C-alpha cells in the first residue's frame, strides 16, 4: 500500500463507483496519483490491475458521482462529522490488517493516541437478568484493567456494555450499521452522545445511509477488526453476535464466551462457540490473561477506610470482588431487613466501595 494520503474527495468519489470496493480503491490509489488519473486511464491499463476485469474497468471509466460527493461533504459539515482514511496514523491499527478494511471511517468523538487494548462485547438484544448482571460485572472489571470496550450500539448487551464502560470512566467505541446522521435504535440517542464524549462512534457508511439489514454484517467485521478479542454474552443460534465471532475467528482474534443455562435458547450460541474452541469465561481473569496488557492485574485486597461502622464492615465482608451477591443472600447472612441493608449499601456505594448491578445484585469495587 502506498504511503501517500489521498484527498478526501478522491476517496469519496471512488466509493461512489459501483462494485469497486475498499480493496480495489487502495490498489488504484497506490498506482495512480489521484482519482482523476484513475478515471482518465485507458481501459486496457485498468485491466492490467489485479481484480479488475473489462466490466469493472468500464464502470470505472463511467466515473463516480460528483454530486453525491458534494452532498456528502455538506452533510459532514452540517452534522459535524469527522473522518479518517486507512492511510492516516490515527486509523485503528489492528483494523488495517483484516482482509477487507474500510478505506474510510466517519466518526464523532476523539481518537486515542495510542490506541488502547480493545475488546468487543456483543450479545443478544433481549438479555436475561443473568446476562445483564454478567455483562455489567465483566465490563466493570475490564475497564478497571484499562481495556476499552467496543460494541455496536444495539439494544441489549451492546447497550449495557457501553453504559457500564462510561459509568466506570472508561473508553468505549461504537460501530454503526448506518450513517452517523441517523441513530439506531432511536432510544440510544443519549447513549450515542455519551459515547462520543467517552470515546468515539464510527461508521464506514455514507451519511444518509439507513440501518438496512445488509449493513450489519459489514459493520460486525469492523467491530472484530478493531479488537484483540471478542466476548460473547448470551447469543441465540442465529444471533448477529455469532457473525461477529466468526469474523473474529477469521481475523485470528481471541474469542471468549460466557456459558449459560442449558435450557435457555439464548445460551445456545455461546455453548456452540465453546464447543468450537472459544474460551469459556468464568471470571474476568480468563479474559485478561489472553490480552496484551502492559501489566498483569494485581490481586486487589485494599483495606477498607477507617471511618466505617461495625455494621458497614460486616456488610462489606459479605461482598466479593468477583461474584455478585443478591440482596436476599445478604438478608439471610446478616439477619437484617432488606430496607436497612439497601440503605447501608447505598452509603457504601457513595463511598466508592460497592457497586450495584442489575437485579439488586452487589459487588465490591
């Protein structure tokens, strides 16, 4: 690939040519200085380039759509959308090396420098209470260990993963299957803005592109390509999360799966992945030991602050860093009413010692 960085207008113009694709655009721009040179090249010259036959050469000669390019530039300005190409230094480094990386990424937010270790977290759009709890628990620990969370802004596991990362003060990145001027699902409008303030939202699709079903498999290859690995939490037999997992296998990424109840159809996808060799996740350490983090996570056993009451200390001792405890378990252990314990847990949460997860589950922080 050529080291030169082509003009935005050239890249956009070439993308408006039907069937040309990112890979061919990169080949063409490695040979010709500009899009104008490509469009003016003789058909026989174009046909000497690998992957370009007479039919495609004729399409290239017919040219792109300059009006579409101008419309795209106008929309980018109107919606304050930024962009990067595969030739730019800020482009996600792992994504460059998948078989079909996008030649351009539109984005809102900020690009990290350098890029952190990223993990994709994906799963069903209708998670069980178990799936919600496990997602919050694992993402909480991953963010604490410096891992950035990548997902697709979809309902369910994606949404929980993004929100948990933001609440913990971590970085999170979303990849959309539509243009950045449309938010899908619409109820994630606020989450979209929050992600742009705690990372970035990406899309390879032109602004004005709707959330068509065929876009999401292409979106999933980017989610996988950006990351060192993918974590699947609850996925049915035909879940889109499995498409992302298959891309991860093709991209030689780590694949992690959380087991679930054998009678739950949402567990079937994860169990199939485990049968095929995905790593079963029992705790966050199963993930962290496979990621290229700068240092291994230490054993966390900090002393509680000295200003805790005896009752607060007793409650804190019943909580684990790894296994969430339900309020009913605490009631039985401490023989106190739920109202009293919930009030005490709130005080511990305000002191940064406890985290409440979904379903009245609690974990030490």
